[in-house]
């Protein structure tokens, strides 16, 4: 994992309160994107795009399995479908 990604996770550690501290840097991109989009701020989202690239965030978001899609709040799913379609 990249140093930037690890720093991002460390700075936003509270978003991953349910993940043991020793495991936080090992979370998947899927969980990282889901958590930031559902529970983070727009500034967190902007920062995430810089860390993972907008294309990677869009790929993870639009590539979510049917079960994973249900993890997104409906209004979040709608908003980010519009916000990320330019990168898909």
C-alpha cells in the first residue's frame, strides 16, 4: 500500500472505528471507498480522489457487487453515481 493511502487512513481513522487498529492499513479499496462515501465529508471524498485517483474511486464504486451496492445509502449511491460518472 502506498504511503499516501496509509496516511489518509491514519488521518481518517475515526471513520474505521470498527476495524482493529492493527488492521486499518490492510482494508480493501472497496471498504475504503464505501466508508468514505457513506460516512466522510465532501472534503474527505476530494482527498480520497487524490490518494486513489478519480478513476480508481469510480472503478471501485461502479464495480461494486449487488451485495456491496446495498451497503451504500440510497442518496449516497445517487449522488456519487452522478459525481463519478465522468471518470467511469
